[in-house]
């Protein structure tokens, strides 16, 4: 991998660029000539990036150069794999995307243009998705004679439900940005060109949380949601107790009671 002037001292391939903006790291898919198709080099770069973020980084914004977020799996590599290699490749994506979802810091993705196939699976591994109006979603695996392999059956079914995902895969249907918002694929919808600013604002807000809150939301919340109720309540009580008795949490609550912290306002 070539060393890039990232300001983060992380070696990245040319298809990824990164910069540090305060405590937010901005990672850009930079393979627009191939519509940010995800080849092995790029996915290995994602693994390197999310596996070696310095302590100073408190949140990440993931966005993409060119007219589309990502065209998904690089189909030119797919044709070269036998069955055994294909299983290993899918497991490789699972490992890398898990590193994003269950990493150290929350990730905000900014989506525009095509967010399809593996590109949608990548977006699903991030914690907050901001879509620009140009964004559209599809799972062309169905029409290409293949199946999702980057964790889509696990993550996308949780986001939009089995029925919607079945529809996208069987019929080749695309969802526009409004439909994606309604289906749960994005949490925010903004105008074209406004995504990065929104993503940065959200990431800065997230970076100001206590590290434990961000940890609990990333690691405890999704596990609690998958547990039976009784186990979930126990895990929630323990998490809440650890969070609420921390020195930083105590200081923040005291600041509110002493009228030094802002009230909750309508957005
Ligand atoms: C690619 C890829 C790709 C573009 N792999 N090379 N994904 C798909 O089935 C989506 C395939 N791509 C498209 O439908 C379109 O490219 C887009 C709608 C995303 C964009 O269209 P457009 O007109 O802006 O670009 P283009 O002219 O189609 O593509 C520009 C170049 O990128 C062109 O190469 P060139 O050498 O002729 O310039 C394309 O061949 C190339 N390109 N998409 C390889 N995907 C782990 S399982 C996950 C399974 C999946 O992700 S399946 C879904 C695959």
C-alpha cells in the first residue's frame, strides 16, 4: 500500500483518502472512475483505517468522491474466484465491516448517487447515514445471479425488514432517497451537496459525547436489541449504572442542575 499524506499516519491505498478535522477523521472513497466499486485493495484499506485510528479521533465521516457513493462489489474480481475463495472473500468483508460497526468510534456515512449492492452493505455497517437527495438504493445481486455477501442479510434486514429486502433483491427495484429514509436506510435526508457539512456537524456532536456513552450505544445497544427481554434488562441496568456513575457523567449532570449546561431544544 502506498503511504498517503493523510494527517493520520495510516497507510492507505490510492482509492482511499483521509484527513483529520479536529477530532473527526474524514475518510473518502476515492475511486470515482470505477464508481467506487469495492475491490480487495480498497476493502483492505478500510480494514487498515478502522483498525488503526489514533486515540485523538472520536468519530469518523465516510463519504465518496464522484457522482456515486459506491457501485458495490468490484465485479471484475468476482469472476476470478472459485467457491472456496468466494466463501473466504465474503468472510473477509464480514470481518472488515464488523470492524466498522463494532469499532472504537461511531461512523457517519454521507450517501449520494448509487448506493448499491456492497456499497449499501458498507453504508449499513455505519452508525448514522445521511442521504443527499440524489441517493438511490438497490441490491442488483438478484439480477447478476449472485447473493449479498457483505453482511447485507444480517444488517439490511434489521434496517428495512425482510420483506423490503426481498422486494429489492427479487425485482431489482430501486428506492429513491425519500423511500430510503422511510424504509430506515438513512436517518437524515438533505439537499444535494449538503451531506458532508451535515455529516461533519453530526460527527462533531458525537465526538463531544463521553467515550463510554459512544461505546455503550455502539456495543451494548445492538446486543441488547438481539437478546431476550430478561437478559436485555440486566445488560441495560449494568450499562446504565456504569455510565451514570462515571465522573464525566456526574460532572455533566451537575452542570445542568447548576444551569451551566444547555436545555434540550427542538432541532
Ligand atoms: C464497475 C462497477 C462494479 C461500475 N464493478 N466495475 N454492483 C452492480 O451491479 C452495479 C454496477 N454498476 C452500475 O450499475 C453503474 O456503474 C452505476 C449505476 C453504479 C453508475 O453508472 P455510470 O453510468 O455513472 O457509470 P458506468 O459507466 O456504468 O461505470 C463507470 C466505470 O466503472 C465502468 O468502467 P470503464 O472501464 O468502462 O470506464 C464500469 O465498468 C465500472 N464499474 N460499477 C466493477 N460494480 C460482497 S457481495 C456484494 C455484491 C455486490 O455488490 S453486487 C452489486 C454489484
